[in-house]
C-alpha cells in the first residue's frame, strides 16, 4: 500500500523539478515550474476559484446539514426511511450527479429544468444561459457539489445529536432556556467534534475535486471554474507538460500537510474514547 | 407542539423535494422522445412514454460493454479490498507489534491523500508496468483509495468486538487463523459487508483514474463512457439519461436493503465526505 501511494508520490515530487514533456526525456530545472506558476495569471485564478468553490460548498453543506439533522431529529415516524431517502445523492455516482446538474441548468428549455419550469410558469420570457457566465458556472458547480455532499453532513450531525444526553435539554428547559438557546448552548457544543471532522475532511476532498467541474464545465467558460485538479489535468494531458502539471497539484501539499494531522488527531481521539 | 410538527413536516417535504427533483428530471427525460426534448413538450411527465432511448442505448452504443467493464472492475477491486482490509484491520486491532499506532495513523493519512495528487505519477508507473489501457490499471490503482478507507473502517469494527470470545477459542486449542475464521469473522460480518459495499460503490463511481489510464473505447468504464456520449454526439441526450438511470438503479437498489448497515458502519468507522 505504502508502495502504491508513496512511490508515485515521490515520483511526483521529482517530476515537479523537471521540464518533462511527453515524448522527451526529462531535464532537471530546479524550481522553475514553481516560479513560473507563481507568476502565471491563470494559476492565480485557479487558486482563487478553488478556494471560492471549496469555501462556498462547505459553508452551504454545514448549514443545510444542520437543518436536515434538526428536521430528522424532530421526525417522530419513519425516521430511518427519510434518512435513507435523503442520503440518496451521496451514493450516486459523481459523474451522473454532474451530468444531472448540467441538464438542470441547461440553457435549452427542453433539457434545462430551471428554464423549462420558469418559462412554463410565465416567470421568464426567454431562457437564461446559466452556465455561460463565469458567476453562473461557478454557482452551478457549487450547487452540484453541495447537493452531493449535504446529506452526509445531515446524517453525521443527526448521529451527533442523538448522542447528546436528553437530560441536558430537560435541565435547560427547567431553567427556562428557549429553543434557540438550547440549540446554541447544548446542541452546537455537542456537535463540535463531528463538525470539525466533517468540515476538514470535506475541505480536503473538495479542494481537490475533479469530477464535478470536469464534467460540468471543463473549467470554463474561459478559466472561470478551473481548479487545481482540472488545471493539472489540462496542463499534463492536453498541453502534455507533465512537470508543470504535477507542480500544480504539489502546490496543495503544504495545506494538506497542515490539515491532515488535524483531522487524524480528531479521528484517532474518537477511536480511543 | 403543533407548530413544531408542522415545521418538521414542511422541512421534510422541502428536503425530499430537493433530493428527488433532479432524479425525477433525469428519469422522466429518459422516457421522452427526441422531439419531446427538443421542442420542450410534455415537460413534467413524458407523454407519450417511450422506451426508445433504452433500446437505442443498448443496441446502438458501447454501453453494454462499459457496464461489463465497470462490473468486472468493481467486483475484482471489492474482492482484493475486502481480503486485504480484513487482514490489515485485524492485525492493527488485535495483534501486538511495535508501531501499531503509527500504522493506524498511516492508514488514515493514506486515505486522506487525494487522487488528484497521484494521477500523473501513477500513470507513469502503470505505463512502465505496461498496464495502461487495460482494466488491470484499475485493479492496481483503485485499491490505493479503497484499501485505506476499508481498513480504517474495519479496525474500528474489530476493536468494538469483545476480545474474550477469541481468547476463549484460543484457550480451547484453536489456532489464530481458526479463531479469526470461526469466531471473529461471523461476528464482524455486518462491518465486512459494509466495507465491501463501500469498496464496490467507490470503484463503480470512480472517474479520474479511469479517464486518465484508459484510452481504448472498448475498455472504458461507465462513468468515462457516459462523458464520451456527450461530446461524441450531441444528439444522444435521451440515451444519456437512460444510461444514468441504468447505472444508478443497481447501486440504489443494493443500498435500499442495507442502508442501515452502511450508516452504522460509518458511525463505527468514520468517515467520508
């Protein structure tokens, strides 16, 4: 296992110091790839897009996940049924989710859900090309990623809520705390651990997401939704500059090195308890 | 209390709509004719209802071949993963050897390394092995993410089982392998099934590695093949929807029967966003 991940990883580091072009032998060029990217406008856009995509998706997932958990927690019948139903997007193939949302936002009424419904209701007179503008395309990929991920947040937070002892709520109610104060002072602190874990994990995976963006927009229009993974693929497999392509993904490594120990400490503590 | 219940019902309804509308949109489009999609007729329910997309997909494209490739890959990877993860999980959970905690952390870290970081160097390694452009590339690369995740899941499961049962078996003269096979495995069956299903779903849905490692159209898996249908021929919408439905149905059916195990497996083992 270590071989299958560690060896390619060390090859990645070595490649990033070369000017490897497909079909040519590699030459050592030191930090030239890193310097080139740091000065490139596209790469700066990529960094910004990745952060916008990740932060927006994670924030939406946390908020809707909390709402979903509260609703499920208050459900008095068929809770398992609804939990299973709401978890459906999480087991569906990401590529199919991306295709689905691509059609949902399609500019053409027969294919695009939003255009069909809004035109049919008379709220629009002409279809809107949602994915043709930079902001629209970014919003579309964020929505698709949110839809895939929020059910998992909801189910995790529900499990967290179920493990908070009921006596805490009873005591608070006796002391005259309203529903909002009980949520703020009991539920949220009780969920702190699971929230940290879900947020960090999803942050890592979303920052390196490839599937949704590649299938929905290919990074476009222009470079409006290009992120680390899609840009790395573009440079390595379309421009055939492997050294530079690898370097793009290595730029994320310092952040991973900072985040991974945080996540694993939380997860390992959970195990020990 | 009554307003609380009303809010819960409204909330459940809203979440169910958000989750189900995209699924319904795809399913309904898969039963529409080309004209119904093209001219935005019978927007909400396909009328008349047609199977032509399904027959066209099955007879006119390579979809059946891709489905077979996906199935073979998922089954092989699940088999490899389950065996390795059981042995690894058991070793870390039960055997005493120096560096046990370090191994547990390492497995977790390997799980957190995103595939977007590894696809370029893995491609080179597989090319040197002569494995690219065949399903063998996927058999070798998919365990890099399924094994760490499932091992981590199973460590938690094995640790939660009472050690006394095995000790009793060992005292009664069973070898360690017999104790594992006759006592622990039957008890851990729910966890192992959950791990196997996760491995299956992860390989069934994987996109990036399959996209990069395989070029031959006959060797593709479903997710990459679907992506080819969009760009290959613009007029395949209905068939694309039909393909999405066919790909999603087996996973969803499987999941309806065992989702409680999956959720509990997750709660025991944490975690994937």
